[in-house]
């Protein structure tokens, strides 16, 4: 049986530790629209692109933090 992938909106909210209302403000869309995307999992192509870019951005932010920690540790040597 195929595992159902978590809704993209929920993934973004989880990664950024924000509510769907906060995300709707960030994306400048009505909260009802965002709620519909969650309930139907029918997200427009451009919105999917924006949400995926947000996830990628968070991933890169986390990597940058790790590199900074590594750099700081190297500088202590």
C-alpha cells in the first residue's frame, strides 16, 4: 500500500512552525483558500511552486546554520 504524502501546506506550516492563518498572510491569500487547499489537496501549480520553494529555503537556512556552527568550531582551533 502506498503511503499518502502529507499535504504541502501542512509541511510548510510544520517546517516554519507557523499556523495556516500565518501562512495565508505570508502568501497574501484568503485563509479560506488555504483551508480548501488542505482539505482537498488541490493546490494550484503556482502555489505548489511557492510552497516547494519555501520548503527548499528552510532546508537551505538549516544547512547554513550548520555551516556557521562548523565554521565557529573551526575558528576555535
